[in-house]
């Protein structure tokens, strides 16, 4: 499934946050969004998954403008795993994942055997089958995020948006979640803080700065010493090891950056 | 390790067979409660007499001259039974409205009156009594006043919460608190200006809640309304669940909660308004029942709404029986009794560490 944005502008509280974002995400591509805090990564993703409305421009899913679709329709095409979710009420893991089926349901409709099977299957995929009867709020952060991922999987979508879901998780869980998503082979848009991880998983990367796309291309093309200096004001060296994996090593600004 | 403990204790009875059993048990308990409660009262009537009166009135079976009229017939059919049925309807309505309100404001401390409804009702009641337009409304002027007060304030809360941005649970709560204090101020102002002692007493008594005014005319309207509203919320269990996940997550799951939230608020305001109309203010039941049910069966509204409806109905029937018999030859206002029973139960839930009010370990 293709996702495209045309000249998307968003103002929040009178301040322009996105100043005309053009993107084109091809079918089954894993696309990363990088950029410093406040560059508009999250705003951009929120606009794509319809929590925010663009003030200008349009977003297309498979060439269909987003605003012509109902929320239910988009929820069948696009699942979202966002930043850590805190809920004030106890749901069991099963109930939580079952909510991923709601785009397919009307208010009166019952949950069918098929829905429960999908719940089992999705929990299996994230390796949480044995947690099905646990209470969601009693799980650790990493476990909760995997349940949220299972809920997104239960939506059976052709694309997924990751709004920094792995932010404060241990590296093990970060990689686990990204591996699961990568293995789905669907269109993915994800925001990244960690450039090394972005380079590992992304087919293409958009670099955002102050609400504008400043660079686009493969990780090799985008993640360079110059870009990192521009974006984050940090010195670094970018190496590639024998497997072709990109490594970014940061240098402390004080010792090297200033003495040069 | 503490987490594990919560896990075991919270929602212990979650399996589907247990849930179905529980519904059947509660239904049976409800029927038995009605049949038992009707035999209890200050006038000593034999059980046989009571049931024969009910049989005659419902199915025209038996001797009409004996059971169709007279003191026994009046007590059973026009005093006791209406009260019990009203208790059932009000208990059910308040418990369900409590669940819905907790979901709407995403806060386990919410009760049916939280969004300004209680102070709106008091204002309406006070207005009806003190300003004296009550006579225009006929019979239950206080109730009508309270109903309109409750309903109008809950509409106002929604309107205020929508000014300058979309409403959400926090904005609703803040608007509710603000309008609540406006209403209280107005109520106090009316009381102060009117200086009508008898009137104040009427308002006070009325606010304590009572089911004594039960009449079949009211019940035939109120009971179906409560049942229909409850059924409505059962069919909307999925959306109620989503209310707890919040607006953003719900949009990604295909539901825009904005309109649902307002629809639910209006329906629950109607339920509470009707309850207030015929029974005054009965606190705590709308807070206590949802928490007890949630503790045992978990948060899923598909189960919670029917269970709360039944539990609330049974609870209020027995609370009303207790009101009638606890003080001989007199009657305790039900609001007092429910609070006296409810508060310790609630504190018990509070100190039981394993029940996090849905909030988990914190």
C-alpha cells in the first residue's frame, strides 16, 4: 500500500510545525523519519494517522485522499503503535488485543470465533501467547508495548505507523518489536531517535528539520557526518562494517568539536 | 511479585462460563429479591396474602373481592410493589450511569452526578419549592424541577466543554466542577433570599432521597426507559471500552469518540434525571456498584453493564427494605442509608491494596 503526502502544513497554536511536507512511501517500504526533538516527526505521523488535521495539503492512501475516508476505513488500512500507553482501567490482554478488531465491527456486532483466533495468532506473533489472561496494567513497559503491537496486528492492515513506540524500552525489546514489524513485509512509517537502529531497519529515510524535509534517500545516502552535524549539532563518524551495516559513532562536542 | 498478586485477585471471575452463570444467578436473585422484599414491611401481612394480591392484580387469578381491593391490596399493590419496582429501576439506572460516567471522564472516581448533575438537580428542586412555580407543574413539582435542573446543567457542561476546542474528559470534568459551584451558589442564594424554613426542610429531605413516592404511573415510564438505556449501552460496550483508551488511540482503531461521548452523556443524564425525579438524590450506588463489579469481573463493558444493572437493582431493593424496617414505625431516607453502607465498603476497597481502581499497582 502506498502512502503519499502533498504539501502538508500543520499549525499548532498558531506556530507552523510542518511547513509543507512532501513524501512518497512505496508499497512494502520501511521508511524512517529522523530529526531532532521538535522537528515535527510526531506531528507529521499524527497527521498521517488522522489525530491531527492538516491545515493545508493532503494525504493519500493508495491514491485516495484521507479526508474522503471514514475513520473505520483508515483503521482497516493503517495500524498505529504509538508512544507508551497508560490506561487508568484494567483490561485483560485478550480484551486489549480484541479491540484491534473494532474497525471491522458495528456497535451491535458480536465478536466471532474468527476474531478470537486472530487475537491468538497476533499474540503468538509477538511472543506473548501465555499472557492472554493477564491484566494489561500489570505488565512491564516492554510487554505492554508488545501487546499494543499485537492489537495493531489484529487490525490486519497493509501498513503500520510506529510513533516512537520503542522509546524507553530496553534495546532487546526495541529490536524485538522492530523485527516483528519488519517481518510483516508491509508498508511501515516509523519515527526514530536512534540513527543506528534507523539505519538497520529502514529502506528509505526522511530527515526532518524545523518542519521541512531536508534529506531523503537510503540510510547510506542520508545518514552522513554532515547531516548529523546539521540536524543534531553533534560531531560523529559514520562507518560501515563488513556486513554493510551502518554505524554512527558520536564524539563529545567539547573535546573535539571545539578544538578543531 | 506484587504485580502477580494483583493479577490473581483483580477480575478473578473472568471466564465466560462464570460470567453467564453469574448473570443467571443475579437474575434469579433479582426475582427472589422482589418476591421477598414485598413481604417485608411495617404492617404485618402473611406471605400467602401478599402473593395472592399480586396474583390477582397481575393475572386476575383468585377472589377479586378479597384481594382486588381493601387495605391488604392497597398496601401490597399500591405501596410496596411500586416501591420495589422503582428501587429496581433506579438502582439499575444509577449503576449503569455510573459505569458510563466513569468511562466518559476516564476516571474511576466519577459517579453519575459528577458532571454538575447533582447541583443542577438541587438548584432545580430549590427553585421549584422556593420560587413557587412548583404549583404550575402539578404533582411532583420538586421532581420536575430537579429533572430539568439536572438535565439542563449536564447539557450546559457539554456546551461549555466544547467552547474553544473539542471537549475531552478533562475539559468535561472542569466544566462540570465550574458549573457545579455556580449552581450551588445560586441554590444558596435562593435559600438565603427566600428565608423559607419549611421550604428549606422540604428541599433537604428531598435531597436525602426516598422511594416512598413510587407510583405506577411513573414506573411505567421510568422502568422501560432505564431498561432501554441499559440495553443501548450493552450494544455500545465496544465504544465504551474505547472511551477508556482515549481519543487518539480510538481514532487509530476507527472510532471518533467525540459524538459518542456526547450521546452517552445525554442518555446517562436522562437516566440520572429520571432517577432524581422519582427518588431524589441517592449517592454512592453509582460509584460502589461499578467498582465492585469491576473488581470481580474486570473492566470489559460487555460484561460490566449487564452485571452492574442487575447488581444495582438488587442492592437498591434491599437498601430500601432496610430503610423501611431499620427504625420501627418510621423510615430512614435511603440516601443516608446507602451512604452509610456504601462508604465503609468503598473504604474497604480503597485499603485493599489488590484493587487498584483499574489503575494497577499505583
